[in-house]
C-alpha cells in the first residue's frame, strides 16, 4: 500500500515536471495584452522599434481607406462613428480570432469586420509581438472610422501683408 502511494506521488511529480517543461518549450499559453514590442506589419519591419507603431497605424489606415464601402443605409440614416476590431496575432504572425471590441451600429460593425476579414484573407504575415525576447500571441486593435458627412475645412488666416 505504501509503495503504491509512493508510486502515485512519483507519477504526479513526473506529470507536473513534464507539464512545466512542455509549457517552457511552447512558452505561450495566453494572449499577451501588453507586450514589450507589439506585432507589426511587414512594411514596418525595418523601422526602429519606437516608430513601428506609427507605421502600423499608417498601413492599417491606408488599408481601411482603400477597402471601406460605407453602407448606404448607414449613410442615409446619418450613422457614423469608430468601430474597433480586435484580432489576435499568433507567434507565426498569422491573424486569428477577430471580434468587434468597440461597437457603434450593427451595420457599421459588419462592414468593419468585412474589412478586417479581407486583411486576414489577403495572407499578410505579421511580425509577431515580442515579450522578454520571446514571440508571444498578442491582440491588435484595428480602428475603422465612418463619417457620414465630411468635416468642414478651416483655412488658416492670411498674413497681414496679404501673402
């Protein structure tokens, strides 16, 4: 009986160690919400770390602008706002799960998801986020802004000498 108990305890210890080694080998069991270096698009790969986030924002903004189709029903009803789609980027740079993290209206939410799905389907491979020197799964939020009306442009006043 005592030998069986020792054998059981030994088995549990071996399982715990094996699980720990497996976790260390993979090093990723959850989504990192605030990695040291966020995931970035390939066009931003050669940018210094401090400029990479601005490069990402510019690349995403251009993608959204080029693929946005403002729904006519939303335009007619004057619905506008900013929808955010959260997407996971895995350690291989693939886009994974997507969800609308900031909702405005079902019509606009659907269009925002369509745009981000098109980005995912384009096959773009991101540079994965890094934390303490390791690649980690991270979440990236993609904003999609809808304006039903164009904002008025204000001009700067002319100089006193008329130039």
